[in-house]
C-alpha cells in the first residue's frame, strides 16, 4: 500500500546513542533499507556494534557532519541528562539538521533543544517500546513492531521533518500517534512513569520486614507482574521520571487520592467494590483500545497539526499520507 | 526419591467446587493417580466436567458421604462467601472428615470451619497459583507445578492430615511452605491482595479523564503488566481481599506511607532515588528467593509444627519426609 503513496523517502538516519532504543533503531532502520549510522559514548559498545555489522563510532562530530552533508534525520537516543552535551555538538556541527529523539519525556527535551540547538529542525518523538533489559545487546530490529510511536504535533513544527519522523516510525513497524508535547507528558506520567513508581513501592512492601522471608517465598504471578518494571536499571527510571516531574506529580496525586479513598472504605465498611470495579472497567477499556482507528492524512495547510493532535486525543493513529 | 520414604499415601480426594482451582486440582490429582471426585454448584459445569471425563456431581451430600466412607481428604475449593453452606453439609454428612481448603485467606476460613464444622480434622492450605481467567474451562493439570502451596502449621493441628495435605501438594507438583495462618494472611496481603488493589488503581489512573483517549492509546508493557490482575473477575478479587481486611489494611498503610514519602520527595527536591532503588533491591531479593532451600522433615513430636513454621519464615520449603 505504502509504495503507492505520494511521499515516501529513503532518508538516511543518524542515531546518537546505541543503547536498547538507539541500538534497536539502528537495526530496524537498517533492516528497512535505510542508510544508517550511529554513535556510542562507549568505545566497547561501538566496537561490539561494529562487530555485529553496524556503522557505529564514538566520534559524534564525524557522525553529525555526515548527517549535515546527506540532509539525514538525526535521532537523539541518549538519556535526558546526556542531551545537553550532544545538543551542543549538533549546534556546532549540524546546526540546521532534521532532528528528532526517542526520549520518554517531551517538554523537557523540547526546552533543551530550543536552548542549545535553536536552529535545528526539531520534531520530538517517543516510541512506546522497551524492556527491562538495557544496552546494545538487549536491542533487536523488531522492538518497535506494533508499538505506538508518538510524534510531537505542536503548532509551528516543520511538516517536512514531521513526515520524516512518521516515515521512520512506519519503517520500524510502529503506529504513529500525534500529540502535543505537554499532553504526551501527562499521558506517559499516567501509563508509564507512575507504573514504574507503583512497581517499586509494591516490591518494597512485598519484601516486608527483615527476618521474614515468608512474603517473598509466597509471591507468585500477581507480584511478579506488578513489580516487573521495578527490575529496570534505576538510573533509567530516574532519568525518565525525574524529567517529567510536574506531570508525574499530578498522576501520583490521583493515585494517592484513590488509594486513600480505598483505605477509608476498607477500614469503615470493609468494602472494596468501587476500587475493584473501576479498575476492571479501565482494564477492559484499555483492551478495547488495542485496535485503534487508522487514518491517512493530508500533511498540508495551517490546520494540519491541530488536526493531527485531535486524532491523538481520540486514541487514533496515522498510517499513511493521502 | 519419594517412593523410598516411609509415608506416602494414595489417599482419595474429594474436591468441593470445580472452578479454576478446584477444576485444576481435580485434573492434577487424577493425573497423579489418585481416586478423585468432585462437586460443582452449577449443573452446566458438572456436565462439562463429566464430558471431559471427570467424576463431578452437583450432589454435595453424595460426594461427602463417599468421602466419609473412604476416609478421603476433602478439599474446599469454593470462594469464601460460599463456605458456610458447604461446611454445614460437611458437619451433617462427614463431620470428622480429613479437611483442607485452597482459599486465599486462612484466618477467616479457620474461623468459619471452627464454627460450622468443629469436628472436622481441618488443616488449611493455599496453593499460590492462579490466572486472570476463571472457571472449569480455564483449569489445567499443570496449574500447581512449581507453585508454593502453603499448609497451615499452627499448634494443635492433626499431623496425619498435615501429611495428607503436603502429599497432595507434592502430587500436584508444588513446593510446600508451612506457615501459621495469621502470618500467611499478612504475607499474602503484601504479595497478592495489595497487588490486585494497586493494579486496579493504576488502571483507573491510566484511563484518566473521559474524552482523553491518549493515555490508553500509549499504554505499553509497563501498564499492561502493572494492571494485568485488574482484569480478574471483580467478585473473586473482592472475596479474597475483603476476607483479609485487617492484614490488608496494614499492607495498604505501608504502601500509602511509602507513596506519600515519594510524593513529598518529588515535590520538594524532585528526587525519586530512595523509592526507585528500594524497589530495585526488593525485586532483586525476590528473584534470589526463586531457589529456596529444600528440607525433608520429621513429622513427629510436640515441636514439629513450630519447626515447620520456622522453615516457612525463612522462606524455605518442605519436599519430603525422613
């Protein structure tokens, strides 16, 4: 189907960072036939990636120069705290490049890009894919298949780069969900960052008192699933959650309010029906969103981005151009 | 190895209830070569189970009479709210039977057994196995393989029935974890009941506001895993959690305290390291308990039950007699 559409590029891709997400993107874009190269801050990772057949260097400036020459799409795939250093190199070497990222918060990244690489043609992105494992070795080309890939759709963004990011997402097998960056951050606070913190608390409560190993000895699937993401490398969770502080506070307060109300009901009447039934309904509602409506969009005119944001709010996805 | 041990019986088993757990137990004990029959309150379920080749009736009295005649082990596999009616039949038809249960709380069951079937030789049990699905069709013979199966070890219990329950658990492929009933209830509040409530709250917060479908459209594996048990039939969750109110309140308060402290840290310094690192450590600690020390025990003498309880507190398991 896609081959018949008007605009499809084979734009080259430069991936800064070769961890789980960057490394998977290198593999997926290569598999999709793109010209792809990347960087890693770690000489060991770069050597491993090269041994695996990928063009990965520790020389960020060289990678960015090549991107500027080929008008490639540069993808920032490093944790939030590492972004300022990278963006200073972007501004020095490839100041007007096509730029996106795969970081799990969007307002903070947009802010730092505006500050440190203001000439870059930046459109933020966030593929909703990950595993508890991290690093190059954990990556694979299929990581993004069937994942939602958020593409920022705030007014004023460059529509040509928007299309580049969407086409990269499709090339990796993802569905494109357009969203304003602040709405993205509120959403992921609820469905990704809060789950990481709740998992941490659940694991800690489950471990219980010292010298009592009975709880963990009895822990089965409800504990295993509920705490799975507590096994993620703490640095990654902290970079993600602490970078989304305001949105996360709202989600935490929502959770605390509901838990407090449940505590009150349990202590007074002993009844938990309101909590349990609301959770059951919400989980069913989520299951129903697994088959989103698919749209082909016009990427033209002053209202294009507003229309895209509206699709995202409906939970719908963009699958191509018309 | 087990064939060489002194005490192994092929005691017949009567299972009251043919839902997920009872139905799986019927299959597992049959596969282990035991004489097994069961009951269901539903004529449809009984007919389906019979069509599947199992001896299941709606006539509870007939099933219990046969248990009394054969000195079988009677296993209560109905939800807590359905127990009083069943126990009245036990007291009327098989008053001194060998009796255990597979209900997920232990203090409340012990109380109602003491009240309604006081002559029964009761030793409570709880296999830590389950799925989100329920009912006969969801059951299978391997459900209990490698699961922890708690066997109550309070002073005064009948050691001969204790051995029956342990041998049934082994026959189903489980590890036996001895525990006092109140310690069991505190432990499962932390690692099973609280996870169900946290999952319900997480699902509800994730669903967010009406008319904003973006959060659920972006929900990926951290949300999917963290809310999985929110998909359990609400009646089952309510029966389980509301039957363990006091222990659950303590676990909820522990979680609320930790979430509140986290909220304070996020709002003031923005730091989440204490929460995230404690969760990571606890999750690693749990992973380390997956290979418990295995014991063969003497089931003799006045201290036998106290010794068993101590093993459970260390997170260790009983795998045979010596």
